[in-house]
C-alpha cells in the first residue's frame, strides 16, 4: 500500500484533521477500536468548526480509517489494508461453515431427488 504524500501547498482545514488523525493511527497513538474524541473536542483542538470535523470524519470513513455508531461516536478501524489475525481466523471459520452448508444443501437435494 502506498502512503499518501504530504501536501506541499496550502491544506484545507478538514484535510489537516484527516492527515493528523491518520498520523495518530499510523504511529499507534490511536489503535483499532479506540474511540475518537468528539467533534466538539476536536473542533476546539484544531480551532475549526464542528462541520469541518464532520467533513474530516466523512473522508476518513470513506477511506476506511474509521467507522461510526449512531449516538455512540466514531472509532478507529485501523490502517486501510491491514488485516488483523483475528479477522483472518473469523473469515476462515466463515469459509469453512459456508462449505459445510453447501455440502448439506447438495446432500438434501440428492435425498429429495431419490424420494421423488
């Protein structure tokens, strides 16, 4: 995965927030499933309007860095492209279950075919 290059010219206020939060995630200051500060708190920290923070959150969500739960806040998803070992384990179990279900469905079709 290529890392975004740091802009050389003026940066939109929302992008300053995006880049800062991405950097916090990359350096481990924020880890997967950590709750982000509220829009109001970040607004005060960056000296921008809460709408600017919301726009930054929208960009971070679209890029896969964070996720939100209505009424609970926004949380770190992680660095896009990184897959946690427990996710791989879960996906492996799901794949195994899917294969078992298909085998059972095939067996059921065969049994129904014999009784017809």
